[in-house]
C-alpha cells in the first residue's frame, strides 16, 4: 500500500469510495442530503481543501483504499487546527487499521505541523472510525442531529407569568445580551472553548450578515418574556447546519439558545423549542437540526431529552507541543 498526498486522479477514485459508503449511510438515514457536491464537484472540493491543508490517499495498483483531506482553520478564531469533515475521509472495509495508518503518516511526514487542534467529523453510525479515532486520543467535541417527532411534546409546564412569542425588532438588543451570556457560558469550564470575549462578534445588529435579524426570510427567533423582560431565546436559521451532509436551505438549524440562569429547569427552553418547531411546520420544513458541544452538560441534557437523533459528531484532539 502506498501513501501519497491527494492529486486529481486519486481524488476521483477517493470520491467513488466515499459515494459507495455514503449510499449505505443514506439507506439508513435518508435525512442526509443526496446531492452533497453539485457545484463544485466533490473531487474539486477535496483538492481545494487539500491545497489549503493536508491530505493522504492510501492506494495500491490504482485502487484507492482510503483517504483523509483536511483544511487548516483557526479553531474558534485562534489556534491553527486541521479540520476534516465527514465527507473528507473514508476507508474501505478491508483494513481496520487504515485510518490510524493514514493519520500517522500525515503526522510523521510533517503535514500536520503547527496544528495543536485536530478535528475529524464522522457519521455517528461509523463505529469503526469512531473507535480508531478514540484510540488516537480523539474525543467527542460536537454533536449535530435532527429532532424526532416527539420533540418538545412532554415536560414541565411553564411558569404562568412567562410568555413565549415571536421576537420583534425591539427585542434584538436583549437577545444579543443573552447571546453574549451564551458565549460566556461556552467559555467557562467544562466547555472552555477559549473564545475571545473582548471580540464578541454578534453585537453589530446592522452588519450585513448579522447573526440575529428580525424579520428575516427563512429564520425565526422565539423569546420568553417575564414582567416585560426577556429571560430566554431560541433562534433558528435555514441552512446553518455545520455538517455539509445535513445542510439544507429548507431545514432550520437552531443557532442560538439561552435561558437566564435563575429561570432554568422550568420548561422554558422546551416551550421555545415547541414554538420553533411550530414555525418550522408552518414553513413546511422537513426537519429541524441543532448542534452542541458534548462538554456542555446543560445543552446535552436538554437537546437529548428532546428526542434529538445525533447524526454527525466532531472528534477533536488537542495537543500541547
Ligand atoms: C440548555 C438550556 C437552554 C435548557 O433550558 P431550560 O429552560 O432550563 O430547559 P427546560 O427546563 O425546558 O428542560 C427540559 C428538559 O431538558 C432536560 N434538561 C434541561 N436542563 C438540563 C440539565 N442541566 N441537565 C440535564 N438535563 C437537562 C431535562 O430533561 C428537562 O426536563 P425535566 O426538567 O422534566 O427533567 C439552558 O440550560 C441554558 O440556557 N444553558 C446555557 C446555554 C446553553 O448551553 N445553550 C445551548 C447551546 S447549544
């Protein structure tokens, strides 16, 4: 077996390997997008990622048995990281150790130098890749999934003095305040994302692609109000999925949720999610998706209690050099 960086010929064969695997995955979970790479093609995208990152293809006599391609990114705006999404790696069934061998080759040949964070996303059903990465000291960092039909159906009744409604433009400053608290939450242990709080990015409501805007086509923000004050919000936007295999402009993705600390555990997030799902239904959206850090116990506890079906999971390794 030979190991080489990806080139045009190898990219075409690597794509065929992925497409066969993806067909199996879609036969179990049709929620994944059928046409992942219409423009540009999957092979072009792989080549582009590889030229801005690192890649390896395992091949023998013209047959590709596996590949990894990753782009170098700034992890949460700071650390140099390698990011290989779920469509950017695949191994054939023959060799259980191939993913490990390819990752080892990338490191030993110096292709990962300078990265102290390495992220490989994978389909949650891909038990073999998960075990291989776990043995390489990767741990689950982020989970993305789709809500099942029982979401937000049962749970505690909301306090009588809390009203859930659609956000208005006047709510936006209060939503940004709550979102800033969400950032602080994600910076604290055990999530500890290392976000730059001094450069909080969502405050500028006039920015072209501001995270929060009301009204906005294909987006909805639900808020919880008590005594004239916002105590929580949940925002969603079509096509904001992290995973390319799940990204769909007809599918809303929850891209922000926060309940004031003293109001938690009273069913407010559940009522907001019901409101978001009601809006999505009105838009004929086939699903609603969300992603969250697995180190965030409140988020993990909440979303998984809402009949969320995890579909893609990002595995991360942090190396101190
Ligand atoms: C996650 C969050 C939005 C949940 O809000 P909430 O209003 O407290 O949630 P609810 O009261 O509607 O909880 C409904 C169910 O979720 C689950 N749940 C909620 N908080 C939980 C926690 N801390 N641990 C485990 N399960 C939890 C429970 O099953 C709960 O039902 P139960 O009380 O009958 O057991 C809130 O904790 C929060 O704002 N956290 C900080 C910000 C954040 O992490 N946002 C999510 C980013 S992806």
